[in-house]
């Protein structure tokens, strides 16, 4: 049909069609789909949906996609080129606008895997987003005692909740955490602030801080970090803010995010 052929070559007329109905962008000539102004307007009209109909060049243009994301939201990246969603620098630039947890939902599987295994990257996130950063960590990192202890030093004892079930099943990690936290105290017998802050959130049944000071009778004294975290979790469970899991028959916690399997003081 000659009229159809004319339409195909008439960029101006296709632009008008797109502005009337953004879905027309899918079948528009390449010149239209590569026009940043026209595509931007289509993206606005479609609440971001039209990004998937943009040319491959625009979908892979970091500046264009970042600009669209700044205006329309992080979800716009779902329609970006796979090369961008796997680009570390681009995705971290996006994380300067939106929470990293949201940004990584749109990252390629390969990039997510790379970042989750990046020890320095996860530790750098801790001061800004707290222990939520540890949800992003790989199983290998969460099974690395030195990594978990560094996380405790930065974000406090609740980082222990994110250690692997294998680490939490043995006494070594808790003992090391107790020594680390205790050595950070301003003076012997004074509970460190990171523990005191947790203990202050324990509701009815709170016991004196002195009850968490342990002296093994062999010249070694420390704060019972596991006990404080356990009682904090039990208190949350009683208020309905946390589902507390019992130990499975094999001794492994059923929920990898729950540290406690008992409370020494709150029952």
C-alpha cells in the first residue's frame, strides 16, 4: 500500500502518531526510535513502558537511561539494554539516586553475583544501610568469620544474624564476637554502647547489664554478646515483630536470618 509506504518514510507523521499513542513507537522507523526527545516524551506518556521500544542505541546510552531514571524512577532500567544492566559503573551511578537494594533488582545476574561476593563493596555499604547490606552478601562471605566480625565492628552485633548457619552452629564465632566487642569497651565492666542500645530495647523482663558480664574464673572476662542479641530477639518475638524459630533436630536453625535458639534470661 503506497500510503503505508509513505507513512514509513515520514518521520514527522510517525512522531505525531507516537505523541498521540506511545505504543506506535514500537513500529516507528529507526530514526524515530532513536530520537531522544521523542522517546523521552513517549516514556513520560507511558509511565516508563516505552523504554523497551527505544532503539538499541538509546537503550544502551548510559546518560540517556540515567536521565530517564532520574525523572521516571529506577524501574525504567528494566527496559535498558542488558549491557547497561551488567555494567558495574552504570548501576552504581544509579545507586547514587536510589537505594542500592532496589537498583540491584534490575542488575544482570552476573553483576549481582559479582557484587554479592565483593567483600569490600558489602562492607562499604554497612555504614549507610546497616545490616541490610548483609542480605546482599554471598553465602561464602556469610560463612567467612573474619568478614562477619568486620561487619559486627561496623554495624553492631545484629550482624551476627546474617552469619551462615554453619558459623552460628559452633561456639567460635560467638566467642570471637564477644572478645571483639568487649575489647572495644571504654573500660572493663562498662557495657559497650552497641550492646547497651540493644538491651535498652528489651521490654518487660529486662535484666541489669551486669548479668551479661561473664568471668570464666580463669582471668578471662567478656560481655555475653550472644545473650544480649538472644534476649533482644526474644523481646521482639513477644511483641510480634519477629518470628522466633526453634532449632531443628539436627541443631541447625530453620531460618538462616534468625540467630537465637534460646534465651538465657528471658526464657
